[in-house]
C-alpha cells in the first residue's frame, strides 16, 4: 500500500512538472510573461539606443550636472526637484520630421532657479541660425536653436528661454546648458507639465526634437 501511494505521488509530481515546463515554454506563456510589468530601474528601462548614446547614462550625467550648481549654492538635495525631457521627433507639432536624431535633457529646480543640461546626437542637418533665419518678428533673446517653451503637448507655445549650445566635432551633436530664474507663471507651467524643450535645424526649421520636462 505504501509503495502504491509513493508511486502515485511521484507520478503526480512528474505530471505537474511536465505541465509547468510545457506552459513555461509555450508561445502563450511567452506573450503573458512579456506583458507582465517588471520593477526595473530607470537606466534598465532606458537601455542604449544605438551608437554611443546610452540614454540612461546621459540622463544621469545631465541630472548630475544640473544639480551640482544648486548644491554648490547651498541647496539641500531634499529641496531640489529634478526633471527629464526625452527629446523625440514624434513629439514635434504639427508634423513629426524624418530624422534619426535623439536627445535628453535633465533639469533641477530649487526655489525659482531652474538649471538645465542637455545632450543630443545625429541631427539631420546643422542647427538653425536665428541670426540669418530669424523668426518673424525677430526676437533678440533667441540666441540658439535649442529652446524652452511654454505650452501643452499638442501646441507650439511661446518661446521662454534659449539654451547655450556647444557642438561636438561631428557637427550633428553636442550639449546644451541654461540657468534661469522662473516667473510664477513659468513655475506653475513646469508643475503642470507645460514647459517643453525643443531643438531646430536648417532642414527642420519648426523643430526636429521635442520633449516635455517631467519630474523624476
């Protein structure tokens, strides 16, 4: 009797194990597992895209560079709010340009002081020169083709600030920086997800990359 029970138990274990293996490696199980959300870090989610532009590393580098001046002025890390904008051609309004360009912006806010650091790669063409190709009417505050604007994701909002741009030796990538004192209206817009960053080139004068500053 004992031996018969033991055989039945072992047979049941083998059957259950076999069913588990079949389900685990079946296409349906693969789709279910692929759709299951995983708790991952920001860098794990934003894996390298291509070339040397590792998005997670760029985000961390830009956030560190944006936070450093605020810490140096005496702000505590707990009082600093950080933001990230993922620059993507699909975000450009009204039409998404054809481009392989990509970029990220990190920003840090303490009080009303916003420090911005950005990086970008593989622009389709040179950046728009607002000295020779100005807006109408011309705006002397637009000193580069990398801007902060105020507006919703579905509209082109008014210009707020220009970033200082440094190009790399490819002429299609580089970095950007800015340090601004925000007005109460701009602070409110930032908190409401209505401050965005965009970049303009000669081929895509209305915008090649765009992303909303989002808290992280």
